[in-house]
C-alpha cells in the first residue's frame, strides 16, 4: 500500500501569502513524518484505541466518526470509574489530531446528559405520591397513635394494615431506611467536557447536530418516579482540524440539502434490536456525515467500531475505512457485516484482509 500524501493541498496553496504566525501554525499542521508500519485501510483492528491510533499514518484520515462508551452502566464499561471514562475520551480525542488530515473532521456522537451513581449527592429519598401503594395517610397514623398511645410502630402498622416502613415514612416525610443507604443519581452535562478536550487537542468545534431518535422508555429509570425527562436525543459534535475546507454542495441533492444537509436537527429512529451488540447506532448516522464531509476514496475511521456500522456506511459511499475495536467478539461481528456489505455489491478500493 502506498503511503498517503502528508501535505494535502500544498500544491495549490501558497503559504508565503499568510501572516508569519499562521505560516508557523499551519506548517506544523501540514507537515509530518511518515510511519513505516502504519495501519492499513479497509481493515478492522482488535485493540485499545489509545494505543492503535498512534499507528495510523499522520494526516491520512478525512473523517473520524464514533460513539464512545456513554458511562451509563453498559457491560463493556462496567469497570470504568468516572475518572477513567474522562481519561479514555480525552486521550482518544488528543490522539486524533496527528492523524486527521488538515481540513478534516472528527465527529463524536454522545448523549449530552450522563446519569450515574454519586455518593456525594445527599441521600434523600423522593416522596413519590403517585406511586404510593398504601392508602394510609399521616393523619391516619397520628389518629391511631392518639387512640393507642402505648402502641409501638409495629403495633400501629398492624392496626392500620400496612408496613412499619409506611408508618415511619408517613410520620417523617421520607424513607429513612432507603434514604440512608441508597446512593443517589448524579446528572452531568457532557458537552462542555467534549469541547474542552477537543480544544486541548488542537481541534475547533465546527458544528453541532442533534439526532432525535425515539423515547428511551425502557432505558429510563425516571419516567414514573420523578419530574426528569426521558432521554430521546443525542448530540453530534463536529470538530475541525485547521486547513482549507472544500465546500461542495454537489455532494448532496437539493432535496438532501433541504431535508438534512443544512439542518441542525436530524430525525431518524435508533436501532430497535440490539441482539448482538448493546449499543448500535443506525447506519443513517455515519452515512450522512460520510456523504457530507468526505470525497470518494477518502479514509473514514471509527475507533469504537462495535458491530461495524461505520465501515458498512463507508463501503456503501465508496470510501475506505479503518476500524478499531476493543472486544474481540465485536471485531468478528464487524468483519462479518463488512463481508455482507461487500457481497451485496459494494466495492472496496483495497482488498479486505482479516488475518
């Protein structure tokens, strides 16, 4: 495989016409050394993205699009602490800067709200009036106590036909037992962290899209026990590496530009059946960005490849791809899905090597 050109656009770009400080900045961006044993395109690699990203040829990736672990308790992230999760994402974003070509893009798909257990939150249990299973009121308890002043809590509970926890809850306004021991949920907005990590790496936030999927009722622990909303959309943060960006409206039809190309909010359903991977995203998500931000034969990267959706979208759009996946089972699944895409008539610029 030929090594990609590491000084894109310089043949028709006069650096001498730029201010000296911008010349220095862009010279560092455009010029980089070659790797002798760089990862080849059109392959899915098994390993940790933090290690394998450094093995990709500098200035070779036109678009990297991926969805990281969301820190919501999925099986593949069960061992991560919140600090671990932050270190993972910030490191992965930082290691993209060298490999994204000048004017290229990094797209991070993530739910903007995180919810996780935080022992620092005061352990105060909510009074969910609408979910009360016992009709006994505070007034009923106080009346029973006045009529039977020598009864203890257990005797009052038996008299009223309820549990002693209900008696305690009615008297004190909250469940002392549950509030004392149950760790509360922390709500955290993630967008600021993602932007900070991008800026620290050298990227600039170029755009932000919203993907409206469907109401995640089955994934919500809140919809019947609090005033909190059910999560039904995710953000797509688009970062740009400095360089001359080619804007070509011919990449989309007029209908596509009108319906989604120039619109910030995208509507399409999520994957309803996660039978072989618990966090798939729909093919339409990477397909739109690949069509909008890249040219045929460009290399598209997904460093959290999962079931291979980004690779399949790249193949269908006549782009090349590189995939990285930590879990070997998913590497095999992604390779199988890529082979199916090829069998359906899509062509790769380079042969797929699964050795």
